[in-house]
C-alpha cells in the first residue's frame, strides 16, 4: 500500500473509534513513512518504525481500533546504545507514562537516527507539529529546550549529558561559530508528502544551468 493510502487508512480507522486526532495523525505519519521506506529498501517494517510486532499490535489497539499493518510481524529489533538512551530520556520525561507515550518514544528514538530534520523523518508536515508533540507528551523536554534548539541537536546534548561529557566547548550558544547548525531554520519538504506523490527520496541536482 502506498504511503498516502496507508496514512489515510490509519487515520480513518482512528476516527472510527474516536481516537485523539492529533495523536492518530502523528502515529499514522510515522508508520506510513516507515512502511514506505521499508518497502523501498527491502527491510522489515520494524527497522524503520522502531516497533516490533507486539509494539505494532499495541499501537493498533491504542489508536486504530486494531487495524494492523502488513509486515509488522515478529521481527527481533536490534536497538543501539544511542537509540536506547534516547528512548529512556523520552520515557523518563513523558507527561503521563502511558502505553502510547512508550510506543511514541520508541518511534521517535528510531526515526531520530535517520538523516533529515526530525520532523521530516517522523513524516510530519512541519516543525511546529513536532513542537506540539513535545509539548503534549514530553513537556519537561519542551521546557528545557527553551532556546528552540533543533530537536536532534537537543537530544544529542541530553544524551551527552547523561554520559558525563560535553557536546561542545562553547561557553554559551551565542558565541559559537556553529550556531546555525543548532538553531537555524528547519525548512524543507514533508517526506511523507513526497513519498505519497512517488517522487525520489532525494531530488536530483540540476546540471548545466538554472533549476
């Protein structure tokens, strides 16, 4: 099933059982993008979503009235040290320690290993949606990121702090030469929308003239 169709099927299933529309949107966006990547790259869905078969079933019960995903079977999911650390940070700072927040933490931690802005790698439409996810489900982290640092940079700073070493040597962010890498704009195209329209994962660079 194409990513856009899967997103629609999931959000329709969520609406039918009265699930929270925003939470359903977020989870459906992650799953649809992850499923599209898994199909294109020939890997198990768990590798891209961060959820094993039991987790996918739990998420389906939480939000989608039991609506299941093809390929969400019993794969054994390997979790690296950085990913596990980020899972733990998110979970420890969740707003209600709910089952959904545990699953959301796992999805965010896995998708944070991908190469784009985090909001893009979650399949969201813009950074504001990610900020709402953090305020709603991980409010202590949202408050700690009061300077609006890019979320992946913020997470790495948190992980480094947990491990007892410093991410950078700048005494204050305003004096750092790499300020824009941590605080610059996070513009870009929504990856789920690009996949839904079957465009390449990376647009080719124009050769020999203006694009």
